[in-house]
C-alpha cells in the first residue's frame, strides 16, 4: 500500500485523497502539521528535499512529491485522464492554471487568514486585496468556462476538476464569496456527487 505524507487541511494533499478515493486505491496516510515546521526537519528532508507535502511513498519505497505529479501517477490509464489528445491537453491547461493563477491567491489567502496567528498575519495584511483581486479573477475565468461546460476537460470529470476543486470548495475561508460565481457553485455540487467522493480532512478507513 502506498503511503501519503499529508497535512489533511491542505488542498494539495486533498487532491491526492480525492483521486485515490475515486479510483478505489487504498492509501496509508501520515499526517504532518506543516505549521510546526516538521517538513523542514532532516528526517523529512531526506525524503523530499523541497520540504513540502504531499509526498507519496510507493510500496516499493520510491518517493514522489508534487500534488499534480502524484495524481497523474495514480490516475494514468483511468478515465480521470482523457484518452483524446486535445482533451488531455485541456486537462493539463487547467491544472497549470490552478497552480499559477488560482492556488497562489485562493490557497494563500486561506492559509494566512485561517491557520496563521493574527500577529503573523499583520505582516501580510497589505497583500490581502491583491490575493482577493487575483483570486476573484481566477474564479471568474472558471465561472465563464463552466457556464458553457459541465467539466473542465473533455466533457468528463478529470484531474482538472480534482485539482481545481481542492482549494475552490473552501475559498470562503480565505474571504472569497463563491455566491458571486453561480456556475462554479453548481460545479462544486457535481463534484460532490462523483464516485467515491470524500470530504477534506475526513479520516478514511
């Protein structure tokens, strides 16, 4: 059985959990509180020199970091990766969008506003308007696409939906008003109805 080193509050880790649950792949999870600096300790750095979770340890001992690489590894050959070449490229397009235009603002706002002390937040307060402006811009792009499409790639649920769902569904914690994006809200409901869906942070048997 593969082992997932994760912080269960992390959307990047949640991507892996959602992917494995959909595919029926059992995972052993080891929870790490990233705010305690545990990923910067020598024992963890020996596994991932970048000092981040998620980290997947395969049952043969090989190690794979980076959430989108992990979900690709787990899902290769499954319906979560479109067979059509163009749809597969669309899926990657949205996964890159999530990492460069979405996560740096929506996930970062949530982290600083929920998991960091108010004292430490003061040092970042001047960035909140930028986080919200750019995060809302990303949500608007998603909403525009979802007004015309049920899913993000190939008209089917894919890794693109998993990647974007992970931090979008909890964007309200970072001060974003999802009600302004009705197509996004409808899509969130569709994701919840997919096979094997699990909530963030819920320990699986």
